[in-house]
C-alpha cells in the first residue's frame, strides 16, 4: 500500500486534500509510503517526474506496482489516469480534467500559483504535450475510483462519469471543484488504496 498524490493546475503539495492525506498517513506511521511532489508546469516534465517517483516508491517499499495508488485532483487526475494506464496501478481521481487538452487550451498565458503567488507561464506547447499523452479510454475500470462533484464550477461532472464508465464512483451532490468537503470522503479514498482509515470513518 503506497500513495502518490498529484495536485491540479496552479496548485501544489500545500493543497488541503494533500495535507489531510499526509497528516493521516503521518499519524499511521506511513509517510515512507507517501509522495506528493510539486509538479512542473510542463505536462511532459510533470508526468516524467510522477513516473519516476512512482517507481522509486515501489522500489523503496519493496512492493509491486499493483499495490500503488495514484491519487490526483483536476489536472492531477488526468495525470493519474495516464500513469495508471501505463503502470497498471490503481488511481483515485477527484474532479479530474478528463479532457485536459481542450480545457487547458483556454489557460495559455501568465498565471500565479495558488499557494505561493509565484508566477508561472502555461504555453501552447504544454497543450500539445497534454494532447500527446491523452488516452482515449480507460481499461480495467475496476482499478479506478472517481469522485465527481455536481457543483464543480470549472468542469462538467457528467463528462467525468462518461469518460470513467464502469469505474467505482462517488457522485457528490453540490460541493465544488476543489471538493472542499474532501474530509468526508477521505476514508473511502484510503479504503480503496488499502490504507488504514480514520477511526471516525463516515459511511
């Protein structure tokens, strides 16, 4: 049981979902089974880094890739799907940008990171990198858990469900793109990843 968490566009390891998961795994003494990198702006560089960390985590834990879960939010969900298809591991995707090349094409230009205000430039070539790595459909849908919020203000939850057809899924009524009530669903994420869940688990 290992987890690699991939944050979304303009986000970072300081995202509240990542911090909640990390705090719980620290309590359980499992931080050595956890990775959550700051992803480069370039999708190709981001996926290369994530792939490297996934393999490093598996090697350090002396476990099989099938026991790895990649969790990702928004653009990180897109990366998680791409890597799960490549590596054959599980993935938990939270409001994933399943059509990232289309959706991120509107974001070409100058931005700042959410948690640091550091500048970042998203380029047209980055959209092409997303296009190059995009998969047409998932295989073995049973290895995926989709969490989709109907109140997502940036992405259409119905597109997520359609793309992830056959996957395990939790449809969250309302909420938002960041899934601000993630703590309520975190036990399900951990359970899917075969990791210890909080004692106050909500069914």
